[in-house]
C-alpha cells in the first residue's frame, strides 16, 4: 500500500522521439495490454485510436520503474481517458476487462490469424470474415482467389509466424552480403528495422543497400534478386521500382509515410544449421551405400530422401525486406528504416509541428525556405539535412 505522499510522479517529454528508450520495459503488463488494444484498433481500420494506444504504451515503456499507483501518472503526456481507464483497471484488478474480452473475441482472433498471412491486410481480412472465413482451413476450402503474395503467405504461414532470431538475421545478412558483393562490388549493406534497434527477435529482416558513388546503385535490385533466385534462395519476391522523382512529395506537402525507394518484399529460403549438417552426413552415408549396393541405390536413396523431407526441417521461410537508396538520401533512408514505426511517426510530427520542417525517408525540408532540388545531387541543403539527421540520431537513439 502506497500513500499519496510517497508517490513520486514520473515525467517524460511529449514526443516519443525525444525520449531515451531502452529494450528494458518495466511496465510490460500495461504496455502489452495497450498494444493489444492498438492492434485491435489498427485491424479494425481505426488508425486514430490505434495511434493513441501506441503513444500511451510508449510513454509507459519509457518510465524508469514499474507504475504502482495511478497518481504517479499525473501530468504524463499521451495518456487519454481511454488508456487511463485500462491502466487503472489493471492496477486495481490485475487485468483489464476490455483487453480480456478483445482477446477472447472471435473477430479479433480471426483478424489476427488472417492478417498473419503475408500479403493479407486488414481490409481483405475483414471482407473474408464477413464471408464467414475465420481461419486458414476455411480460407483454403473457400475457393477465394489469392494473389501471388497471399499464396506464398499461406504456404509458409507457420514459418513466417515464427519470430526470426538474431542468428537467423545474421545468416541472411551473410547471404545478402555475398549476393551484393558479387553483383555490385563496393556496395554497402546495413541491417535496419528492429534488429538495428537491438531487438533480439523480429517478424522479418530489413536491409538498406547503397553505393558510395551516386548513381551506381541504379539497376542493383534486379541483379541482386536474380543472383539470389538463381541459387534457390527465394521462395517469393516482388520488386517495386524507385518512384521518388515522379512523386508529389516535397515542401508544403505532408511527407508520405510510404517511401519511394526501389524495394523488394521477399521470402527467403534459409537452410537450417541442422539441415546443413544432415546434408553432409547424408553425402557420407550415401557414398558408403553406393559402394555396398549399386543396384537398389536409387530406389533406396529416393525413399530415404522422401522420409527425411517429411520428418526433418531442412530450411525455413523468412520474410526479408530489401531497400536500395542513392547515397545522397542514405541518411534519411537509414533513419526511416530503423523505426520503430511510432518513433518515425513522432519524429516527423516533431519536425513538422516544432521545427516547421518536413522529414521523410528521402529528405528533410525547411517548409518556409526550400524548394526541392531534383537536378543537383549533394546540395548544400542535403549536407545540412544530413548533419541535422546525424545530430537527431545522436541525440535520440
Ligand atoms: P518493419 O520491418 O515493419 O518493423 P520492425 O523492423 O521495426 O519490427 P519487426 O521486428 O516486427 O520487423 O519496418 C521497419 C521499419 O521500416 C519501420 O520502422 C518503418 C520502415 N518502413 C518504411 O519506411 N516504409 C515502409 O513501407 C515499411 C513497411 C517500413
Ligand atoms: Mn475512447
Ligand atoms: Mn523488421
Ligand atoms: Mn520490414
């Protein structure tokens, strides 16, 4: 029991990008609850409510210790009426009735399962649910037309649902590094996304690729993709080209959250370390077998391989995002692809509201002074923007 006089109120800055955040979260019970409500709102096409819950969760995540009493929250930013109600409920009863009923709702469960399929967004999932499809089995037998991404997503559902480990991310980095080094020597590749933030697992692996000489990166993605594909490393890929120059982004326009870099959304076929070992053993065993019995070898080997394929995981599917940026936009691309999504959103909001600037994954503009320059490459503005971004990073990450 804590008396009000003992309670020290917490204090955090208003924008998520102004806070120092570590992976250490002292309020995971509260932030898990608010994140679930955020997820439910996002899946229900209520983005505004989703952001409100995400902001509230981010504030609690930044606190130096566990909240024990609601009065500690007095004066904290981003805690709306609804979020506070949920927090109070949990502090008082251990759980929130709203969170529990959301978790248990058939609709939420169906939305989670269906949007867990790569290529399926909230809109598609909602349409399927209205047509009576709530799970993968119902989807498979429904005769719904699936696009290529969704087919691959359904096929590799179990693998993609499994979190990616740092070891797996490193293995993928090795593959991408080899591919990049062979199709464009001198190109540089950075692991971005959650792994760059120090997370120990991720839902995918994100890479940003550039070349120190402006323009050399043009045409890299198709070469990279075909190198990987020809070695059987891709289960799925879809490349979209760079459309920055034809885009309408720029000063005076709200910067789009979707960037225009050439990118490839893919599913990698990653050999598991066990599979690699088994392959070596097999090679040895089969070598011995063929000496003993030349006749029946092919039949036995075929059966053996079938059995093995059925009983062992030789590889797993991993979602990978590849992005190529010209070096003049690299700093912004790196900042934009490091995330988290809320951090990026808040950084852009801060830049706009507090500094009168527009930040995107391509550039930083002063809304009052600057016209976008598409002709010249590394202008004075780019240099200024680069330095500003680096200062941002040093101060905030
Ligand atoms: P994600 O890979 O979606 O998220 P994450 O890496 O932070 O988390 P997870 O471990 O679940 O994978 O996106 C990585 C960052 O890339 C994200 O902070 C925002 C940015 N991004 C863009 O800039 N443009 C895009 O179109 C997408 C999808 C992401
Ligand atoms: Mn509300
Ligand atoms: Mn990621
Ligand atoms: Mn990603």
